[in-house]
């Protein structure tokens, strides 16, 4: 099921935050450690070297970026990819300083601890490389395992998403053609088919015809109306003002 790849963002929240903090520590500690007399040679704050780039800045960046992906991703493969990148960064913190001696003439490229006592030497070795790398690998593996396991909640969420997808993908029911009672549709391409037999014939008129309403005797008992107004020539007598003009 495609929905099984979805995971809650809270699944990798704690591991993601811790990996971000550990990556920031691994990339910044060689630059700010000398303020507290906690450093590798050269014992100067903000001193850039190629060894610090390859052995501390880049693995710290990979760890922080992987933790950010684990923190914000809601897709299982993407979150697992971020956890794997953080695990690689932690592993490089563990073995990188030792491996760098192979191309640096037998001397670790990160330098040597600047502490004068065995306690400080061990603390610097653990805090800069070996101990930091082990802790990063642990939390990256924890995030990788949590993202890889499919829980009961994940399966239920995937089933619900699959059911919703099937509902949306189901084709809409086709409308059936209308078949009128007592008639047929004329022609396969007629837009307005003729419907026969659906309506009864019109009833007879409520009123009889004009010639049937009155008897012949009644029709002849009424005289035609006389003219209501006299003609223009007989309305005024001759010679009166307003009357018709007389011609001599």
C-alpha cells in the first residue's frame, strides 16, 4: 500500500533534534573550544585547517542535515535516508581522524589533543571524535529503527487512506436514458424525442360554441345600438359660431 510510507512527524522528533545539536557541536567545537582550553592543535579559536574541514565540519554538517530531515519529514523513505546520512557522519567522526593518517604521512590531520593531563586528553578525544561519533551513530540508528518499523497505527492510517483513494477513484454512475411510458424514443441522435401516449387527449371545452349559447329567438330580440354621437354636419345649426361654414 502506498499509504504505508507515511509516518507522523513526531516519530523522529526527539532523535532529529538531538542529531541537529550533535552535528552543530561537532562542526563548531574545534573553533570555539580554545576559549575554554578544550582543543586540538592548533590551539587557536576560529583557526581554519584542511583537517578541520574534512574531519569535523563536513561530518558535522552531514549529521545536522540528516537530523533536520528526520525531524521534518513525513515520508518513511525520506526520513530513513536522513537517519542514514547522520549515521555516516557519526561513523566518520569515529574513524576519520585515524584514517587521515594514511594520507597525511602517518600523522592524524586533525592534530593532537592540546590538554596536558590524561583526563583532558581523554575528554578531548571523546568530545571531538570517538565519543561524539558513537553518540551520533546511536541516535541515528534509533531514528532509523523507529522509521523502519510499521506500527499498528501506521497500518490503520494506510488502510484508511487506501479506502478514501478507492472511493475517489470509483467511476460515477452513468445516467440511464429516459424511456417514457407508452412511447419510444424516436432516433438514436434525437435531442428531444417525441413522447406519445403520455398525456391524455385534451378535454372538451367548458363553454359551448357561440352559436349554441343563445337560441335564435334570443339572438333576434336585441336591436343594434344606435349611434351615440350625431354626425359632424348635424351637431351645430348653420350660422352659429363654431358651426360648419356655409358656402354661398
